[in-house]
C-alpha cells in the first residue's frame, strides 16, 4: 500500500561543488562566508565526520537523540528518544542498513562539541536525509547550515550519489 505523505525537496548532484555553489544566490553565498568568519573569529575549528560502520552508526544515532533531546523538539515531545519505541526503531533501522552499506550519520563538531547531526539512508544512487538536529545554544553560528554545506560539498566531491533527498514537508 502506498500513501502520499508530503512533498519533499532534493538536490541533484550534477557537476562540481564549485558549479553548484556558484549557481546559488549571491545572498546565500555571502551568508555562508559570514558563518565561516564567525567560526574563525570565535576560534572554533570545525570537524565534519561521516560514520558508516554499523557500530559507529548506532552510537551516532544515540548522540543524535541526545542532541535533539536538548532542543525545542524535546519540549514539543517529538525529539528522537521521546519514546523508547521511536529510538529503538531508528537505531535498528540505521544499524541494519549500515551493515549493508546503506546508512550514514554525518556529524559536525565545533571545537569538541557536537554542533549538528544528520541521520541518512541510501540506495544505489540517492542519499536520503531522514532527520536533522543542531545544538540550539550555538544558533548564532548556524551549525545546521554549516553542516548541510559540508555534507553537500563532501557528496558533490565524492560523486557517489546522483541526488540528495531531504525527507521533509517542503
């Protein structure tokens, strides 16, 4: 049984990272430079990590749940981990998918602090972003945007996928 849920957004990974970025608005590119300058001004080195091994993905899901549990989604009762069954579902889904090479947890650290995380699954040519969270206390540094920027850059450069699908109601 198939039921339409929502309209999603996607990014086709055609061409180079430089071409993609050049095609974005001047305002967006200026904002991205401003976010990078803020990191430099605060002396916060950024480290982007992609976990693919099943055991690392499992731990990444738990870190994700902890991160999301500190933000507005926790207050609304919708954070991953708000319900044991929900956390168990995502942990199992992603751990089993990772065992087949079909799951990734992307994390952005600012200094030593986890600033943003995305849970993803893949098929042969598409990377699907299932869930996104960021450290709200770092909002002035736009960690969610910096994370997405680095994810896109990494995947454009790797050329493993044809598309990144953002599982959200666009």
